[in-house]
């Protein structure tokens, strides 16, 4: 048996599967992320249940962060500087994984990128980015099948973008103001317009969607240019806003103007900018895939 765990800022998803079918969980569990002690205790309970009949051979862990995911670091597997109370400087991997059990540790978005590449919208590709535009903005990247991770890097959520001419919102990133996250994450949408992205009044919808789409398309453009991603999977709560995916697709060719790798030179990027293909929690499926890789 293998176990995958996705620790999110608000909930934890656990799954157990056979090593030869990591995308088919035979046992799942989900519970809210509360204190570190309580949450880690519930993860231990899940691991014990998963291993009741067949021993747990490997564990993959994909976590909210920032995380230290550099295997050479003394703090490998730690959640580092999160503002989430009680979760800063927590040795998550060390406290979750029983001694001697092989383990893999990545950020939540990188886990989701692996899940989408292997079993979701990215099947058949070798380089892919998974972006979540939700409470924050995060992007996980796989290049030539290799998940790109380390000590808090990459941090595409804080990319700088060109301002949309109709957008005078200052942005709300505490570090940069109008970086990508400061302009497009859920709290920025609410702060700018007083409504979440799924509740725009019809008369305002097209204009607001165009503003968000221009920033998200710029992120996709930069990620494709720098990493050669064949697809950018766009997930997260803000992306559920009706019409936003389509508007982002429409914005991309206008930015790229035919220049760059194949993914940017197509006139219709509907195969390049895609919705998630793993229906629920691609991060936990990615964590299972990384656990299976260890065996
Ligand atoms: Zn920022």
C-alpha cells in the first residue's frame, strides 16, 4: 500500500492506493486543517488505517507552504514562514512519516502538477504547469517529467505583470502590491470589486473577466516562455468564474503574437490553457504517484 497526503491551508486530503495503480485510491479521508498537533494526529490515524492489512511501503506528501522541499536542506520537509497560526517552522515530513518509510515531499501545487501530468489534463505531455488562482496564486511546474522544486522555489504567484488599462486597483500583496497574486487571487478580487469572481453582476462581468484574464494569460505566457510547458492547467476557485478560462485563452495569442514555442504560436490555445482533468484534489493523486515512484 502507498499513501498520498495533501495538506492544504483549510483541509487535508489523504488517500491510499496500490503501488501499481496510484490513481485509483482504495481508501480516502478528508478533514479540516486545524492545529498542527491535531492535524498531524489525524494523518497518523489515516496512515494506520491504510496499513492495517498491507503495510504502507511509501508516502508522498504535498503541502501548503511556503515549504522547504530541498532534499539537501537541514529543514527538508518543513513548513517555513507561513502566516497560518501555529504552522510556521513545523517539521511536517518528519512528524508525519514513520521512521524508515520512504517518502517524497513537494509543495501542494507541485503535487497537483504531477497529478495532472500523469493522470489528468496533461496526459501525454512531458512538461506542464499547474496554476491555482484561489485564496493565493501558486504554480507547480514539471519539466521533462521532472518536478521542479526546492526551498520555496519556484514562486510564480508573485510574478510582476503589466497593468490592464482599465484596472486602477493598487493590489493587495503585502510584499509587492500589484504582483500577480496581489491582482488576481480571491482576496484581491473581493477587495477590488466587493464580490467574488463567481458573483459578478452581469453588467460588469465581461469587463472584470477581461482584467483578470489579461493577468492570468501573462502568467501563462511567462511560464511557457521560461519552462517550455506544453500545457498550463488553470485551477482554483477564481478560475471557476464563468467565462474566465475562455477569456484567458483569448488573451494569450494577443500577448504572444505568434512568437515563442509551439504552445504560444497556436492561434487557438484551447489545448494549451486547460481546466484540471483530475476531478478532485490532483495534489493527492500527485502525492500518490510520487510515492509509487519510490518503489
Ligand atoms: Zn507578491
